[in-house]
C-alpha cells in the first residue's frame, strides 16, 4: 500500500495512524504546499488553533457557501452555531449546549436499540448503511418529537441537506439541499413554536432562560441536531464495529460497551479533521498564518499524540481522563458528544444482542471518499 501523502487522503486509508504519528513527531505545525494550507497535528498545535480568536470556522469573505446563499439551505447554514463565530454565537451556543444536555443518555441508548431492532426485525441481510446513517437520524428526530413516519422523512431529508456542506458540493446537490432545508423547517417549526416536550421543547426553554428571543436560529440549530448526527455518528457506529471485527473485546460490566465506544472516539475518530480560516494573523511556534490562509486541524493525529495520551496507539477502553479532540474544543466543541456515544452504544448493543457477529465484517474495509469523516463501508 502506498503510504499517506496528505492528511486529507489519509482519512480513507485502512491505517492512517503511522502517517499521523510522523506528522506529530516531525511536522506538528507546518505549511503543506500541496493543500495550500497550514496543518496542525500535535495536541499543542491543535489546542492552540481551536481556541484562537484570530481564526474562524468559515472563510471571512464567505460565511455561507455561494451556491446556497439566499436559499433555505443557506439560511439554515448561516445560523448554525458550528458555522458561525462571535458574541451572538457564544450566546446561542450556551442555549444549544443546555438543550443537548437534557436528554437522558440511557433513554437515548434504549431508543437507538429499539430503532435498530425494528430494522433487524424486517429480516434479510443486516443493512449496515441504514443502521449507521438513518437510525441515528431517526433517534434524534424522535427526541425532537417527530413520529408516525415524520422521523423517517426527517432522516431522509437530512441526508439530502448535508450534501451542501462540503466545499465539493455540486449545484444539483445544493438545489436538493435547499429543498430539504425548506421541508425540515416545516417539520420542526411547530415544535419550536409550541415549545412542548422533547428536545425542541428543551431548546425553547433553554432559550427563554438565556433571554434568547429569536426563534429562527433555534429552528436552524434544531436542523443542526440532525445534521451533526449524520456523518459523525455513522462513523462512530461503523468504526466501533470495525474495532470489534479486529478482535477488540467489550470490557466486562454494564457500561463495558459504552467504554469501548468512547475509546473508539479517540482511537479511530469518526471525524478526523476540521478547518479554520484566518481573519487576523495567527502565530504558533514562530510560524505565522496570514489573513486569508487556512489551517487543517488533524484531530485524529492529536488524539494519538503521546504528549496527550500515554501509549496512544493502544486500544484501551476505560482510560483515565483521556485527551480527546474528536469533538473539537473551546467555542466550537460539539455539544452532541454524549448523544452520539449513547446512540452508537444503543445501536451496536442491539446488533450484538441480535446475534450479529462482527468477526464476519472486514477488518480493513473501504472508507467513504470524504475529506474529514472516516466512515467504513460495511
């Protein structure tokens, strides 16, 4: 196998971690001419970049991708806390964090198990793609109060919407995403307006407690609950199954599978990298990132930095206080971390309870051709 030559192509290789280790040891923060970007690889550089106020999550000149600007997809995109910066973002982020902290992880895992069993009860071959992508979206839709088929529709629509997020999105994907965003707003809007039970009610109540009155960003971030679940949780479920296929054992105890899932988050991160864009000069270790330049933040490499985690290449569920960068940090840490872990634990647990044998799965699967999400094809 040809060794990795890029932290972007590495995402979809069977074992990118020796390459990442080289980056950490030899080029912890350096400019990559091929990518036309700076690359932050070790834990110190990744931490510095993620907390830097000089850097933004979107290019300052293009806060919303040009292809969806002025469409429902652009309206949603431009209001997502994960895609914005500044004082208002921090205020709204507090609301989102508060709301996502309300669902009970145990109840969420049980809901994921039930949705997984419903899929398996149809019989036939195990539909891993549906379990990885659609089941988590249905779970979050259910937490938002959607049922009687609306959860299935939301899962399908969010798959259409997330197509607009990558920079490689085609005009057709952007058109479909705009239609999906419009329909998702109609599905989720009543829950925001009524502020009833479930996750949408929690979001409205958190907003009131924080003196946030504008409902449009709440609706956009309700859609964000679904979109952030999509690739990240699919990768977490898939990579957990691959770990089991490679012979990793579930630790004993009631929380054994959860501990294994949490180690997968660190050891084989579902989201391997993210990007930041310089609005003002940013300096680190004598290097200077100029306005207009970008930084590729290799989260998966920092997870395996020996300065952050002892014996980092060993798969060790139950680590004490591991340093985990997969879900970001500082103002843009992902507030859905516990939700993702609960859904993956419930889904994989239901598969194991149903007698599915991970040993029959490939130990070196192909991976979807994505630039930042590591999602195996099972």
